[in-house]
C-alpha cells in the first residue's frame, strides 16, 4: 500500500515495528515503532507516558515527511 | 544418521495463538507439530533431535537477541541439517524462519531449508540466501509442503546436487542451472502460444525481473499547513466492523469518517485484524491509529489538518495484488481531496 500511495504522488511515511519487512516492501520513509500488537503505544506504561511515546513517534513521522530523501531512509531518532 | 533441528512458532507447537506470540525461544526434545510429518518422511535416514519453539512477535521484536539465543540452542545439538517452518503465508513466522535459517547457514555452516508462500515477506528478503520451498498460502498445504521439503532437505544434508528451482520446488534464487527440457523449444513455444490464445495459464521461460521500486516524493514544505491522512493495515474499524472486513486475506478496505472524533476509545473502535493479539488495540485503537495525537497537533497548529476520513484494511495474509488495488483506489481519492501527506501504520 505504501508504494501505491507514493506512486500516486503523495509523500508517505510508514510507521511499523518490523523494519526489514518495510524495507523489502519498498517504503522510502520509515519510522520504527514499539511492538507488533501496539506499534504506537505501550500498555505496560500509564496512559500519560504512553501518550508521550506516541507524541514522539508521530512527531518523528512528521519530521520524516518534511525531510528530503533520495533513498530508503529509516528515521531512528 | 542425519541429525536435524527444526524451528517452529508458538502456533505450530500448540502453545497458543496470537496471545502467546510473545514467548521467547525454548527447546523441545520430543518431536512437535509439523516435525511428526517430517520425521515420517525422513524414515530412517534422518532424525529430528530437537525443536526450537519461539513466539512470532518475540522473534521479530527482539531480532538480535533471538538470533543469538536460538543459535546457541542449536549448537548444543550439533545438527547436520536445520529446517525452519514451513510458514505458509504467516508474515512474521516467515520472516523468522528465513532469518534464522540464513543465520544458521552463515554461522554454523550447515545446510538449511525453509518453506513458505511466495508472497510471504520472508521470501523476498531471503530467497537469494537460503533455499525456500514454495508452499501453499495456508497450513492446509502442510502435506504438500512436507512432500517437497523433506526430500530436498535430505539431498542438502547429503551434499547431493541440487537441481533447478522448477525441478526441486524452491523459490527461484537468481542462480541459473542448465538442464535439458523434455520437449524442444519450438514445441514449448507453440504450446505456450496455444494456451495464451485460449486464455489458459502458461508459464514464461523468460520472466522479467521485478524491480518494483517507487522513487520517494518530495518532502512536505510546511507540515504546519499540510493536510494529513491516516491509513493503516492494522485493521482498525468502528466497533462492530460495519463493513465486515475479513480478519485475514482481506478482500476490501474501509473508509471511515472521523469528523469530530478526538480519541479512539474501547467503546467506539476496535481491530478486525486476526494476525496479532487484538487486546491492546481493542482497549485503545490510538495505539495503532494515532488519531488522538494528530488531533492534539492539529489544535496546536503543528499540522494543517487531519483528513476527515481514514482508510483501513487487514494486512494479514492479504494478497499483494489486493493491497495494491486497494491503495491505488484510495490514493486517487486522497489525491482528489488534496492530501499533502500520508501516515501509514502497520502492525
């Protein structure tokens, strides 16, 4: 799906936990996430701590969208 | 006697389904699950001396540690052959099987074999590194998989000559093998042409390489003015799954209005996905589709706006062809709606 969205001319960031799959599929902007059943959360934490993590990850995704890339790029930070 | 160690996941070891996908690797000395059929097929030529059982999520989320521990476990048994799976179209399982098989081949220098459906992400990642037998897309194909994998495994262990992918049943690995066809070229070509004219299936002898890469689009100039849409393969749907998106092999996607929705709650949203433990997403779907944070960012002016609709499907055993078609269709709508960027989340 990520490739079709890109092909349509819309910049897209893929947020996922298993980065090697995303690389194989062909996503260009990738943000690694927490865990497979809860990529953007962590049930071991409090609601507020969890939201902080999510805020950071979404902020990173936005930064990825604002960053020019020429090849597949994983935004680790 | 050839000593074999096999790798399987929590499901095939009968430990449990998605709710047990987090378990770390453990060793079984008895023959477990698919091992029974393999042992039968090996007869007296080989013996499965140990089976490693590991949760699919655990392996993929703790890649380095899992590889290290499992390698140590395998070493203990000093096997002559390592078999992983078969994983069919289970994505995380396939990636785990192929990853560990490649690791064993490289570190322990013994023959390895795995099996999976050709669309399993593990296949594309590793088919040039290890032999991956092409299987059906579900465990219904177990018998067929064992029938192809067991003889090839024995051949590998004995160091016998491995024939072409078409003859042995593994996924093409980029290595060309010369062999004589039974029928001559002109006859094969005419047969292909006849099939084509009759709209029947035929197999080309010269497949074009598949370099399907899409160049990255230009970055968003000013994210604070951008209209952003959310898309997910994690199966988030309004509670009750009104369009009945299938829990695996989805045949459709959903488009849902989140106008005025500030937060996805247990009462209003859930996941339709059958390929991961749904407990966490059902309690708070923002863990998969971060509507709450994007609303916050929208109010703070960190983004222009969040698109009124999100698009969703279940990426569990769903055919690549279907996913492509879904995304091609909704991307057209997104384009028409003037979307500047998309955040796509996957589980």
